[in-house]
C-alpha cells in the first residue's frame, strides 16, 4: 500500500478480553514503532522493531502487552485481559531506519468498557 | 521525566499573527522531527533537522535546530486557521546501537479567524 495501514480503525471491547491490533508498514521500511496516545497526552513510546527483532521493549506498560513482527513486515500488538486504562489511540509508524522520516498510520482507537 | 519538553503547552493566536513554539531536550539530538496532528487523526510529517544550526522552511513554517543540537523552534508566519492543530516534536534518542523515536507532549495551536 501507499502508506501505513492499521486495523481495526476502532475497537470496543469488554474489560478482561484480549485484543489484537495490526499494523501494515510501508513496503521496505525496516523500522516499525508502536505508540499509545491518550486524550490530551503526547505519544507514549511502546516498542520499536528493527526488522523482526525488538531491541527496545522498554515502553510496554505491563506484561499484558506484547508485540511481534513477522517477515520484516506486518506487526501485531496484543493486549491481554484489557483494562479500562488501556483505552487510547494506538499509533503505528514505519521508517527506513534511524534519522529518516517516520510515516504514521491513522491509528486504532481502543475503548475498553 | 519527559525527555522532550515542548512550550508553550497551548497557544491561541489571531489569524495573520506570527508565532513560535519550542522543543527542548536535555540530551543531544541526533535527529529532530516536527509533526502536525489534527484531533483524532494520524501525524503528518512537517520537517526533519539533523545538523546544528540547520534551518528548513515549508510554505509559511520555518524550523531551526540550535547549534548545540538541544533545542528546536518552529515559527509560523501569518498564521491561518489551517495551521490549527497539535504540533509534536520527536527525536532520535539513541541508546547504544538502537533508535528510540521519542515525542514531546505536543503544543495545541488554535487560530482565531
């Protein structure tokens, strides 16, 4: 595709359920980032992939959060046993690597009820 | 603590006025990015600065990176309602061989017609 694609665009889930968010980066982009943005807050760094490996997982809020990337392309962010405080917009970005422009998807708005 | 501090937190200006917003880091910046975000949407790339003293312009927006590479300013000339939105600065916070693209909390700009 022409840009970074995220799905679903909106997700409403019940507290305690697991959710899976998907990110399709721009073809050829080796770097992939996940961020979380809550109302009135900036972008909270979650995890960064270089290829299929995640050298920096420092931003994952708890062990309920996990992410993987396969084939150096699609990435999924999984949140287990969702809590209300997980409600936010989850943004994905990809780039050719360090010191290059990162392109963002439109985000997945997650609401935990 | 926030690695990137943006100021002011919010700004309201009259259409046609000039304005400047800032982004300050306590660490040396290896790449500084400015993005704009409309509420509920993804981030749109504006400019990237890498070299100390570098200045870039696009239409009525000019961004500078200071010589010590720890602060950047973004200046808008003759502001228009289309300039309204959230302006975020992001930076490569290099940790060893890895890149961590970190963002400030953003500055909300409103332009009164």
